C-alpha cells in the first residue's frame, strides 16, 4: 500500500470517528431532551428511552446488530467494515455521553430546575431513576442546531466511505422485494418513525420539528459530501461553432466536447458543445451567448460533482 493510499485511509477513519462522535452529541444533547425522533434506529430509541427509561445506546444496538445481520443475509455483504465500525463507535460515544452528561438539554429558555409540576410549556427529562427535571424548550433554535450537527455528522460518515445502516436496511430489504423507489421507502420509514412521537407524546409539534431536522440534515449532508461549489453543465446546439468555442476556450478558460448532432424535425446537421463550468462562469457565458449566436439552443443542468482534469481529482481505489 503506497503512502497516498495510507493517508487516504487514515483521513477516512478520522472522519468516521469525528462523524460518529458528532452524531452522538446531536442525539443525546439536542434531539432526545426535546422528545424528537428524526428517523433511524436512534430516533426509535429516543422514543423508547422516554417511555421506558433504558439507555438510548442499548435500545439502538439491540436494533442495529440484528438489522446488519439480516441485511447481510438478505442483501449480501454490501455494508462494509466501516459501516460496522461506525455502528460500534456511535454506540460507544452515545453510551459515554449518557453516562456522563445524561439527557440534559444544551439549549433552553429557562434555567433547568426541579419543579413540583410540569406545565404545558415544559419538557421533562430523567436525571435518575424516578427523578425528573423540567425545562422550558426553545424548539426552533434547538431544531436548527440539531439539524446542522446531524448533517455534518452523517456527511462525515458518508465521506469516510461508510453508510448510515440502521433503518435504511429496512428500506433496502423492502426495495428488493417491492421495487418501490429506495428514496420513497426511506422517506416512508423515517416518516413513520417521526410520527411515533405524536402517538407516544400527543404533541403535533414533535413530528413537525423532527421533519425540519431531517430537511436541514439533508442539505448539510450535501454540502459536506459535495462541497460548496456549484457546477452547471450546458449542452449548446449552435450554428456559430467557432465564436462559441473561442469564447469558452479563451475567455472562460474552459474545455469542452464538440458533438455532431442531427435535428429531429428536418434532419439538419449541427454542432453541440458539451461543457461543464462553475456557476460564475456560466453566468458570464449566458450573458454573452445571444451576442455569439442568437439562434443557439441551450439546455442547462445542475451537476453536484465533477471529477477529472480541471475539477476534482478522481478517487483512488
């Protein structure tokens, strides 16, 4: 194994450790105290932990291990060692936080204290067996922070080469036998988990805030995995090839691919330029395209990741 490969693996495992630790922080310190369940086995564990006090990590590992075994049996060994390590690390970090920090919230509107009776505006969390404390929650701020932490955590785990496992395995198994879209199944499974908070606690705010966490989490995952850069891919059908090509090469300093195409309606042969560029360069090209060829036809699509010369390096094996 060469030095570059070793460095890549070391970075991957550091990302895996950091992501697993952040996930545990988000769940124990932000999600659980607010009685929310934004999908996954840890979402179910948060609900069970509140209804029948037992450590979140114990509930989760009791679901994760069977799911990994069943998933490997039905789907084959596709999860990889890093997913197994991630499952173990999240369990370990969650257990440590539960045993040291407990389930106290980080964000709240009122100093935590022991009250005689909790009002409709308070939420309680256990500090010991049959001992509870109450706090006045700040749902919106806590939801935003929880979504950011979850998104960074899972994004780092994805970048390390691991997968989230957990309840996603259920979606994969159902997908194998029903052929329903995997994305649809993931939303259904996570949606059922978030709705469990409504059934368990009778508060309509909880599933709504849980869904907001999932939304923020998804956006942050994209940023962590794909980066901040946004690329546009343009397919330009033009009769003035030289002018458009010269502008792309000399003004934008970009390359591209020229393809000979034929019109479907009258069979006229024309040239099409396939080019990918950053958003700022695309804005410049769009502003000048009418001057270069008023009859040009352009199709533009968003590109989340571009690899190769001039862009992101191709990954090593």
